[in-house]
C-alpha cells in the first residue's frame, strides 16, 4: 500500500519538477515573439491552428478550445487529415502551434511542407527539432515522465498544457479581452448567465400577478382586509403599495404575520409606518446577478419590485426566478 502511494507521489513530484524547470529555463524572447505573432494573426483575421499526434492531441485540442472560448478563431488540425483534404481550411495569416515531445514525429514531419508556408511555433522537449527552422521553439524541460518507466507522456503533457495555458493567458492580456467577451461564447454556462442575463429576462410583468394595492397620499392607515385581498393574488409573499401611480412601499407576508400576532382578535387598519418605505428596488436593465446581490444585502429579501426611471412599478422578480435560471 505504501509503495503504491509513493508511486502516486513520485508522479506528482515529476510533474512539479517539469513545470518548475520549464518556468525557469523557457526563453522570454521566444514567449514574447510567439504572443506577438499570435496577436498579429488575430488582428489580420487569421486562425490559430494547433496540431499534434498521439497523447499531445488532447493538449492541442484544449488550447484551441480555450482560445475559441475568448472569441479567437482557432481549431485543432490533425496532421494526417490535413494531408487528405483538411488543408482546404487554411488561409493567409493563419498561425500554427505544433506540439511534439520528441520534435521529430513522423506525421508532423510529413506536414512540414505545409507548415513551412505559415508562421508557427513548436512546443517540444527537443531544442534541436527538425520540425521548425525559422520559427520559435518553446522548450519544455522534462527528465522523467513520472510513470516509473519513463515511457508514458505524463510530465511532458503537463508541461505542454501549462505552456499552452500561459500563451493563451498572455494573448488574452495582449488583446484586452474581458469577462464579457468570455460570456458571449458561454451563454448557457453559469458565468455567461451571470454576465448577460438581466432582470428584464426573468421578471414577471403580467398585471394579473402583480400584487398591487393602490392608496391615497392622504391615507395614514391601510385597511387590513384590503391588504389581505391583495395578498390573495400574490405569488411572491409581498404586496406593493402604489400612490399616484408610483411605488411607495412594500408589505411582506412576514409583516402580515407580525401584525396578526400583535392584534390577534382585533384586526385594525395598519399604520403605514409598519410598511417598508421606500422599498428596495431594481430596474429591468440590472444584471440578474446584481439583483441577487441586492437581495442578499443586510436584512435579506426574497423579492424585488422592478421600477422605471419614474418609479412606476413595471414588474417583480423573486429569488426563485434567479435560482431557476441558474444565476445562483
């Protein structure tokens, strides 16, 4: 049992060492050159193409997917498929990122006549690779894969993935990409919803379901039974008090229970001082995630009236609407 755990730890140690050595020895000039060329390709409308064979394929695919998620044109090109028609996807200003631990993978060498026509970078453990002669080499530094036999790609693919992630991060920095850019490509994901979904997308606007009680400005008390009737149409545990067509206050089911406890046998008209005035509100253009934050402020609430710039009540949003939409 101890031997198995030691082997597990040895693998992690080998991968950590590979990352540390790669970070220490990778050339700054090569990294900056690569990021600048990637930026140039993107600016000129080119596509960032990753290619690899064997165990490096998932690393190359992941890099292309990461770039695509930020709005960069990118895809993985299998070297064998490229020689059987997929080169038709290529165009001017494209940039290749090649992954090969040995630096002399035959399938990639077969692709070299094509690669020579494009700007490119090679991520490899071999600084003397024949795969590239006029581009940049980003060398990983792996002495031991960590599998006990030094055969299966482990530390090398980890180091390649880290270098690929570093290039993506630097390109994101260079191009000024934002959370909003990421969200545009993830509308169905949690982050996309948080950055794109607004109160307007989720709020209830049907007057039939808006629990409104209209009162006069001269009134200082509100009839208990009028309030109770308004609650009977509410699905939100609250009634909104409107004066002169503008939202004045809110009375929740919690407020109602407290009033009944205070006057269990004599349900007298309720003083307006017992209402929340002015109420916490939101607008239709507010991000749903910001509406949630507003609900969760001190003295948490589960419902927010939605008002326009004239303080007219135009809708209501409940915390359950946010949960259902996956905002939480």
